């Protein structure tokens, strides 16, 4: 092995070491990015599916309100229709 080959070998060895260090740094950066993503997804999951305060709970409360209000709307609407026909009946019977 002559000196030129040795220099090339050292250069290749340094490039391999640099790539190895870059891969290690990339692993650390990717782990940090994955942790941030996990935290964001956990926040979204909690915001949507929390049974007490999330969007799921609000949707259930909204559905319950609509069911209850439609019952009362039917009763009140029937009462108003009854009053309307009573007024018409009284108008023609007098």
C-alpha cells in the first residue's frame, strides 16, 4: 500500500465516520420530531374523544338537546294549531 492509497483510505474512513455521525444526529432529531407528533396527536385525540369535555361529549349533548327539544316542539306546535282552530271556530260560531 503506497502513500496515495493510504490517503484515499483515510479520506474514505473520514467520510464514513461523518456519515455515521450524521445518521446518529438524524436519529436523535427524528426521535424528537416523533415525540412532538405523538404529543400533538394525543392532544387531538383527547380533544375529540374525551368522554367528558371533548367533541364527542359535545356531540352527544347536542343530540340529546335536539331529541328533547323536538318532543316539546311537537307538543307546543300541536297546542298552537289547536288554538288557531279554536279561534277560527269561535269566529264562525259567533
